[in-house]
C-alpha cells in the first residue's frame, strides 16, 4: 500500500496537506430560489451551478503551517489576475481553481519573529474558487 502524498499542490507549488478544506460541505451545485407570485402561488426557480464552488484551505494552530518562501510564491500566484491553477489535494482529488476575489490569502506568523527567515512558519488560509 502506498503512502499518501505529504502535500497538496497548487500549480507547481507544494502546500502542506495539513491545510484542511473547511467549506467542503458548505456549497451545493443546485441553486434554488423561491418567492410568492402576485396570485399567492409559490414560484420556485431551480438551476445547476456550473462553477464557483469555494475551496478554502485553512491551517490550524498546530498543523498546516507554510514556510515564508512558499507563502511568497503563493502571493505571486495570487497577483496574476486571470490565472487558473490545477489544485490536487493530497487524497488525489483535482480541481481547476482561481484565487477568490476578496482577500484570497490570510497569513499570520507562528510566533513573532523580528526578522523572519525564509523557513519561518506561517499559519495560512487560502481562498480559492472552482472554475
């Protein structure tokens, strides 16, 4: 039996598999909207979403930390306005994603180094959307 990879990958960047997909079950492909018409009848509109599923990868206080050098590369990727990337989770699932439009990356250093080295760990949240 093979060992699962130690990383997720976003494009060619390896990110720790300790970053957990926290909103995996918070979205549905089926979108329903309802309202009452002028006669009082219930009108229901149903559509299947083609894209837009949020994928938020989040570190915990003791897992999923990312080194400063990888975080800098991640920020550079997020600066590409229309770029899409292949996201492969450590469990093998793959998605085509882009960075979310509002605050796609949040990062806090672990401890408070005055002069952080490139290997210094950061607790990170990455907000992506499936395209």
